[in-house]
């Protein structure tokens, strides 16, 4: 019924967030006798692991993002709402949005997280992180504009600044971004300019900890570091960003003038804990039990990056796509068990799907259980695995065409600076 | 030399605008002993005839746009500047930009035109026209958001308004847009919504003149009109938009509530005539002679949509890509003749390359000399011709893959609403 929020005869499941975890719940409940409402602030589901490719002009946004509606179009028990949740009324079991309240029987919060600026949120303006499609195109715009400005500058120091790119955070996103930026500068842009030489681009990767890829086995960290150093990335370990401005960053005593700063460090959860009025961990994540529910809340599941959960060995679960997807599947199972009057499933147990990160176009690092894989073959495994996970066939075909093309041609096709025109009228 | 604008020993050719005509001049002078500076406000050259496909979510921006630098990267006599020209100093022969003046020996103005609002420029905010990549993604955003809002509205009249799309201008862009919007609503979105039925979308095409495609032979106009009516487009002839607001348009006595208004009418030239302090025609185009120069100006060529030129029969040349490209080639020839001390080439003569417009996914109209072609076969000719003209092989492959895919699947892959996030920091 148009705009109706009246209770139906079937249990109402509201899922907030259509990332990996939220979408996974919805898909797994496709045939369940429930009414699902899937709410997201964006109309599309981005494949986050490849956002760095959009940010570095290798892929177009639409290659790695799908309209949420089209992903659930065939499940008639699901409707999609574009909009922002502003709060939860736990007492009356309602989800609060700007223009409506929505009653629900089961609530799934999968609202994700963004990078964290360690209390310096003002840095976000100077150092965007690739979390959404708009973030990624903004980073692309800044990177490409920096080269354009360097080309036009008559000041050697300013050119040097503009050609310095600082990436903060030695996590997979930071490592992958560093490799891709080098490739963009050294290959795709190599002969495009007359005044500057993109080969002179200074790519710095800053990590506060003692090694890159801290969640990977140590040999893989060393491999990634060496591979990045080999292509010229200035890897800085045990150095923390102490200040960030429009013209660069400060690392303790060292001031680094930079044209582009890209942030891939820290973590700041969505306000889900605040909405639920429950305790959050130090980055604001909702602490959930092995049933993925906050203690004492029967009808609320919190999953994905906005949840803090321990695995069976007592170690925190990492914020990666396989964890999110498996949590989604678990929640769908729990909801169906309850509908069927069956006992709840046993505690959530993460089945390790491995850790992957690519380093430029030559190598990747893969940790799977005790096995470790590096080099050329790992790169192809990474490429094939990511192509496989790209949901739709169309995108898989196009992404693979683009990759093969740019692998052999060193071209990067999506080098567009867009969004420079002021929007004539706000439609918000 | 870094940032140097000092005169070199070779004649300096400055080309303002890297659309079809400006780019054509630069490419044809690739081997000429001149120093070329190609200036554009964007970093990319869009393939304008397919912008409507971006606006209707069929193609991604990068599928039909190329970094200008990469298009001329192999010609070492050419440098590219990203920036806006603000004036021409005709006396001292300098091009004026915000941050520099640039001396030149030969000036080519190819700055294009936009749609015209007949003195009501305020309508532009309510009715964007697809002239740039940013325009096209803005239209895409508005179209897709209108469906999202309709889905969420509980007011039947508001839903009807949001599902009404008015396209103004029976030119090829308007006709093609109408066909593509119908396809988007009736096919790609058909089963994506739960409250609204996209089949109910009301697509109106408004043309002030007595027929669509006025520049085409009359039978083709009739064919296009019938084809559009057959798929449900509400074609309004001899009706003019008398007012335009955020909620719709007025056609004389009739008020049409609309969620999206797309403008494809009128013409407003760039300020080239103002810069040169010469007479413009009624839409501001520089009136040029058969040598494509404004009377009395030896070293200035004006071409493409910003020029008003007559063909040998005394008829105004149309503002289409083949005219622009041939004018570019002519100017390159004229410059080379002068360098070689040869006589100027004979007056510019347009070689008719035909007129093409596609109407939805079933038919197209083609006029080539006295021959006329319509229907299924014309559609394929149109598709192949456009794929052929897409400059790079990469894009040709991807566009053809996307087209074939969406032709057989009715999918439209690029349905992203982007740019909703306020940019944290202006970089302009």
C-alpha cells in the first residue's frame, strides 16, 4: 500500500544498510514469510574492496556498484527505501527516519563504519577516505587535478608539493591505493604532460604501527613492503600523522607538503550504539554477543563493521567482507529458526576465507589458514576472486575486459575530473 | 619550459575548446611545425551525441569521454591546459586566463554553445540540458531520484508529478532522450518498485515548431513522431514552454506538474563574440566568412557551435559533429597552407555526412542526401556508426559490450545516484 506503515500479518524485518552484511540478510530471506524493508542512504551497493580502483581511475563507478533495487527485484517480500535513519525508538520498536516512523518486529543494523581521524574530524575535509562511490570519485578528482595544477604551476616547490601523494594507513586499502597511484602516475599518465614528469611523483604510505598489513602474517607484510618500495613507494612505518591541512601533513617533527592526502586509517562506527543506547567500544561499535545481538535485546541484530564481535577463540572479528556476509547469513538463519519455532542456531562461527591484498600490478599477498601466497600467481588469484564476487554477470564481463585491457595497455580509462560544476539547484 | 609563455621560434597556435572542432584542428596539426596549446575547462572530451545515454543510465561517463591529454599525448608539439579563458586581447594577440596571459600567433575559438532558455536563464536550474558529462550525471541523478521519491510518497498526486518527465525540444537530443527515458522506465525499472509502477511514467516531448526533427526530411519527422507515440510518449507539437519551475512547466494555458524537466531546446553560444568584440548573431554566435574567420581578422578562426557560417548554397550550417570536425580539418589546412607560403584553401564546403537520430531501441531515422532510412536496420546503422566514432578501441569494445548486453537484457547498468554528498572542501 502506498506509503503505508501499517502492520502486516507477517513479521516485519527492517534492515538498515545495504552493504555486504545487510544485503546478505535480505538475500537469504528472499523466500521467508516476512516483510522486509531494506533502507540505505544510497541507491547503490558498492563493492567496497574495489573502490580504490575507482579512486585511481581504473574503473568506472557503475562497474563496481549496483542499484540496490535491482539486486532484490525478484524477491517480492522486500521493498527498498532510499533515506537516512535518524534514530531507533526501542520502546515502541520503531525505526525513525526524517519523514516517517517504521514499525518493525526484527531490526537488523548493518550501518557500517567509516575511517576514523582520531578525534580530528576536521581532517576529513583534507584527507578523504574511499568508503563510498562519492568518496572515490572525489579522490579521483583530487588526484587528477593535482597533476593538472602541477602542469600549470611555474613554481618548482609547488609542483613538487602537488606531485606528492600521502596515503595514511597500512591496511589493505592503503597498500592497494599506494600501488595503484604509482601505476597511474608512472604508466597511465607517463607521457601526458609537457612541463611535469609524472615519474617524479612521490607516493608516501604512512603507517603508525611497526608493519604494513598488521592483520596478515608477518612474511606477507614484509613482502608487501618490499614490493611497494621496489616500485618507489616511500613507506613510513611507526610514524603517525599529527596534523593534516589543505597543503599536507605533519608526521611528528617532519612536515610533508602534499597535493593529495588519502585516508585509510582508523575506524569510526555509525551511530548505531547511540541509537540503541547501548555501550559502544572505543570506536563506537555495538558490542554484540556470539548470537550477534546486543546483550538483552532479543529483536535486534547488529552486524558488519558497526558491530564488535569476538570469534570463538576470543579474538575480535576483522572488518572484512567475508565476515560481514557470513554474519548476514547467520542472522537470516536465526530469524528463520525463530519463525519456524526452532531453537536458535549455535553461536556465530567465522569460517576463514583468507586475507587478500594486491600490491600494484605485479604481486598480491594471500593468507589462507596457514598457507601463504605471494607474487604473480597470487595477483591472478586476487583478480579472479574479485571478479567472481562482483555480483552481476554484466559487471564481471566489463570489469574483466577493462582489467585485461589496462593490464596489457597500461591505460586507465576512467580519468575524468567531474563534479566541478556547482549544482544549480539542491534537490535534497 | 615550466610555466613559460615566452614566444618560441615556431608559430604559436592556441585552440580554445577541445570539442569535436577544436580537437580536430589539434589532431590535424600533429606533425606541423607549430606550438599548439589546447585549452579546455574540462579535462575530458565528451562524445556529445551519446550524452543522453549517460543521462538515462545506459552508459558510464568514462565510456564516452576521454582525457584530452591522452588524445594528444603522442603529438609532442601540443600541450594541454585545464582552465577557463576569460577574454581575448586582440590588440596584443593574447588569450587571457585567470592566472596567465598567453601570446599567440593564430587563435582558434571552438568554445561551443549550450542550450538556450530564451532569455529565462533562471529556468536552467530547473531544467538542465545534457551538454557536459556533469550535466548528464545531474540529469541521471534527478531522473532516478524522482522514481525513488515517488516510491516513498504517500500522496497520489505527488507520485504522478514525480513520474512525469518533460523533455523540451524536438531536436535529435530531445527525441533520443524521450526514447531512452521510456525504455528506462518501462524496461530497466519495470519490476524494481513496490509502491509505484514505472510503467505509468508519463514522458512528454514538447516542441514549439510544427514537427519533430525540423532539420530532417518531413517523412522522417513523421516516422519519429509515430514511433515515439507508439511507445507512449506524449508528443506535443506547436506548444512552447512559457514558464518553468521546480515543480513543472507551463505550456501556454496548461500547467504540467513534472518531477524532471530536461532541456534540449534553444541555443546560446559561448562568449566568443564578446571576447572578440565582433557582431554575434541572435544567439551570440560569431558570424564568420567562407574562410571561417570573422571579417577583418586574419589570425582568428571561429568554428563549431560558436560560429555562424553559411554553406555554399547560402544555408546556415547545422550545429552537428560532422560540420565541426570538417571545419577543424579546414582550419588545420588553412594554417598549414599559410606556414608553407601557399595560397589559402578554397572556401569551406561541407560534405554532407547525413543526419541520424535514434528513437528508442527499435528504430532510427537517417537522412543521407536524398536517401532516407528508417526502422530496425537504421537503428543498427546508427549503433555501428556511433561505436565507430567512439575514438578509442577500449571504449568501443566496452560500449558495444554494454549495448549488446542491455539490448538483450533490457538492463541499464549505470543507475547510480551520485553527488549527494556535499563536497567537504572546495578545491576550485
